[in-house]
């Protein structure tokens, strides 16, 4: 029943460093992270915390997405990246396949709910209902599924920062079970005041550019965006030239604290180890790790120690692309899956920006230069988050 | 100082929703975290807001928390010292 | 892959200890959960931070593990449409009224959708697979489907799966403005012949495993979802195909348990399909016991599983026909605004 491989037929990304995957790669190559003071989100903290916004207003995004501008930015971003992923796959008419859309997000239509609440709190009959009609995470997914013409399966996963990676896992498992031929899987999240203020209460936002895996790191920068891969079955993969294969994945729980990672990253370790095992790989087979690497003291230390333990024989090149895109929360697992799949296709190793001081507890440091033409066979992508949710994906050339 | 410590106990119970804890259950020198009152890192962040809300004191670095919030007395001493600086 | 329900726990408007022997009735436009004493399952130090969605979910999950005789499951999978609304509301309200100043972390931390599954894992010290689906009236269904997939991949697992959703004053006020609710009495809700229903909330969790055991309550044979069918005819065709895939005809269903909620438009949809393919099948309903909410089907599963084990359906649940004696098979069909349809097939074991 659970047989066959799952392939990556294509991918699409919109983030604060580019409106499509090509623009994002160009930003990596030019060493241009996307942090800036916010232009589109209206917050009391606008001048305090740099963020990595998609550099376009809702009107402009709506025009690209072919959606009304009053819809949640989460949906607009999602549609743009999902469409790019679909086109990259070269699969043609979506209706000829049993297609699913598994999208992750953490905020849903919260950007619009915030506007609604401003009025609603002055009187319970106030506030435009159309601002809350897409509040639920699932409602955002359906706007995009409908626009894409997906009918066979729609679902939404929300496991905080690991959401996007879990969307790929669920999609891949439905393909392996023979339920679907094709799944567009990944995640989306728009910046909102809700999340910005939430992370501020945890005192883990950096007032400068974040410095993942650097000893002087003091927190993360929030970003926004969306990223999707197109997962296909063996049968569909035969018709096209897939980028790579999703060879391993695993989900584990740290079960340590609601928001913090355990000091030794037990959940991280378990997820990475099980993903390798599923792919039938040894640690030394991994040619590049796309780190979760948020830039908080806690995450980078736990993740780094878990990697040191698993890759005791030598840590492969590793970097946090969040040093460019910021932490895009529910989207990050999807965005970084696309980066990882492209890394295999084009032999790319991404740089880690803003690294200067070696972390005292680690023996390895992140890669700081962009390079192409690397002979990569297998790439790992990590996503760890609140609620102890830890997921790890492994992509393979064959 | 005694009055401040008493106020702090009431404020902490309210802010942290410590059901079934009464002000007199909290000793002035009892550790607030772990083996003492059993508070954790999320509570530490709540206490930072408590200082801001009730005492108009801002703590910029969460890593200063453990020393300031060791006990009711250390909190009261910190508040008194900060108030003196503000005056 | 099918599964056996080894344990079940439910927190709802009904008292799990005496229902269905004794049905609680409500008047108004909502059925609130009669909160049990959560301290029997949750440590006082933990409980102080938990919103009701979390408390209900944690309590129901503990009850289901207890009844299955299992301490630590091999996966925790849950569904919630709205997530932790109370904490979301608190944080939003403060964000707006305090103009983004002096906000506290607890409400934010508790507001994230994966808090319930995360808290269950934390309280159990469970490092296993952990997932949360947040897709309206497909949230529970995806949690069950994910469970069936996990069992197909590794039949040795015990999986804790369920759903939780809460009503808050904010959410109820807002949803009421959409015209979803009316004032009614639960005992007459299904005969009310007008638009609107009564709001509900609750949590139900189940322990699922591949093999039949001494605790097994019922068999979960299959789960399916249908998104945006064009017509009642397409839905009927989908249900027929679903049964066929499981080697069954409509006549093999001992009881059709529907998501009727007293809203005429909503209920007419069931009626139309029933006339075309379930004309001789007894039909029951469950939302007059638990109210309408996107994950209400979890209550339906709890009711159906218990009925299969007892060999009887409560009289109060019946809409059409006589309650079947020693039912073999219950098909739960729930739809949400005719857009999301779920089919959950349970059999006696």
C-alpha cells in the first residue's frame, strides 16, 4: 500500500528577498538580506524591529495573484508562490490529475481580523464582516485551492514554525498511499501585528539584523512569504524532469517546553535521525543542511548541539537562509523546502549572512559564501518550532 | 519595603493566575522559580511586564530576570533601587 | 487501512458519564460545555494558563488514553477549526486597546493552533509524531485520515487522535452576526423548520490501533472528504462510491448518522440525498446534543462508537425509522454549509 517514491516536480517562492525563486537566488548570490523597517505593516514597533516584508503592497500583490485586494495578504502570497510552483512543474492542466493542496499557515486571515477588531471593540455591531470571513487558517487555503482549480483534497496544517515541512510530509504520504497523483505542498504567512507583538512579548526579536549561528545572536527577525513544491508520484514523474526526490522525512516532539527547545535538542535530533533512516542514508551522505537557524540563543544552540551529535563524523556545509528571508513562520518549511530542492537541482549552497563570531558550544560554523556547481547528492532541511514540533526533510538527487 | 513586598505578592498571584495560592503562602525569601513557587521562563516574561505595568520599570535584557526575580525580597530591592535612580 | 477504536473520551454539552441514558437539554442559541473538574487530569500549575479549548482537549485525550489502558501513544494528531480562540481574543483585545504596549506572552503562546497537541505531548513526555490540522470542517477528518495512513505505514502504533473547538463571547457575537444561529430548545431543534442553528463546542479524542484488543470499542473502517460538490447528485454518487470501495451497498448501512442541525437549508440537503439512496435506512442526528461547530463530527464519532459497543442507539437521536438493534455499521455523514462533506464509517467489532 505504501510504495513508490515522491518527487519534486517544481517549486515557487515569494519572500522579502524576491517575488519569485529566481529573484530570491539572485539576492543570495548578491549577499543581500531583506531586512528593513516595515513599509506595509502598520505597527507601533515600526521603527524598533526590522522585518523582512515582501516588497509590495496588497494592491500590487492582488494584481499578480488575480485576487481581490481586500483578501488576506496570507492568501495573496500563497497564490503567487503556488502558481509559480505549478508552472515550474510543467504539468499543464491541473484538472487532468488527482491533485491535492496541503498548505500550512499560522495566522490565517489575522491581518484582516486585526482591522476588524479595531472597530468591533468599540461596539459589537461594528466592524465589516467581510474582514473576518477568512479568519480561519483553512479559509485562506481554500481561496487558493479554488483559484488553482484543486478539488480532490484540501487541507491546512498549523504546527507553528514546522508547519510547512509537515505539509510536505502529509502530501507525500497521501501520494505514497495512492490517494493522489500530485500535491502542491508548502506554507504561507503574512506579517501581522499579532505575531510581531507575540514574538516581542517573548523578547526574542532582534533590533538589528538577525545573526543565526553566531555567538553574538540576540533573536530573530520576522519575515513573510510563501513557498510550495509540487510533489508527484512515480507515474507522473516519468512524464517530466523532476528536480529531485523527497527521500526522507520525520516528525518528532521535543516535549520539553511550550516555546523553548530542550538544551540538547532531543526533538531535533530524533527528527533528523528518523528522516535519514527513512531515506536509507548515513549522516555522511548529506551534502548540505538548510538549518532552522532562527537566530535565537535557544534554537541555534539546541539545533547546533543536535547536529553535532548526529553528524559526529563531520558536519556538512550548513546555513540558515533565515538570515536573508527572516523567519516566515508557517511558510518557512515550504520556502526552505523549495530552496533545498533547488540546491540539489543546481548544486547550490546558500550563504548564512551576518556570521562573524563562532558559537562557543559548537565545533562547526555556517557557510558564509554562495556557491554553485557543488556535487550535492542529498540535502536536509530542518524546521523546529513552538509546541515542541520538530520536522526534518531529506531531498535526494535520485 | 514590607508594603511593597505585600503588594508584589498580590500582583504576582493575579498576573500569573496562581490559583489556590494566597499572598501569605509566598515567603519573602522563598525562591520564586523551580523548587520554590515553581515558576518558569514564561512567568519570568510575565514578571517583566508586571514591573512595567505596576512599577513603571523596563527591563531590556531578559537574562537579567533570574537575579531580579529570585525572590519577593530581591524584586522589592530592585524596584526600590530603580525608583531611587528615577527620582 | 482500518483501525480499531481502543479508547474514547469526550467533553461536550452532555455529561459523558451518564449520556445517552440522560440527555441534557438547552434553550437559547448555544450549547455550552458543562466543564468537568479539569484538575482530575491536569496539574494545577499547568491549568492556570490553559484556555478552555486546551483544557477540553487535554481532558478528552486523557479520558481516551485511560479507557484504552495506554500511557504514552505513538502519535498525537488533532484537529481544530478555530484554534485557541479565548487566548487569541485576549491578545487581540489587548493589542488593540493597549496599542501594542505592555502585552504579556501567555495569551500569545496559548493562542497558537498547535498548543493543544503540544500540551498533550508535554504532559505525557511524548516525543512521537505530533500534528495539528486546522481546516474548518475537515480538521477532524484529516486527523483521522493521517492516523489511518500512519497505521498503514506502521501497524504497531497506538495513535491518539481527536478534535477540539471552543465558543467565546467574541466568536459567538461575530458568528451570530452572520445569521448562523437562532434561539431554540434542543429537544425541538431538528423540527424547528427555520433558518439557523444552535452553536456548540467540545472535544473528543480516540485511541486508534491496527489490531483488535480487549478494550476495542468499534472499528473505524474508512474516512473520506468531499470538497465543494456541485450538487446533491454528485454527493450521492460520492457516498455510493465510498461505500463500494469498502465492499458495501447503501442497504448495508444499519444507521445513517447525519449532521442535521435544525437549519432548513442545511437539513434539506441530507433529505434529498437520503431519498435517492437511503430510503429504507434508519437516520439519526447528533448536533441537538452538542451544537453546531466545525469539528462536531468528533462528537458524532464518540456517539456512534459507543452505540456500536452497546448495541443500541438512543431514541432521542433518531430522525427517521426505528433505532436499529445490535447495529453492524454506522455511517456518519456531516456537511458544513454543503461545502465540506465528511464520511466516517464505523463498524461493530
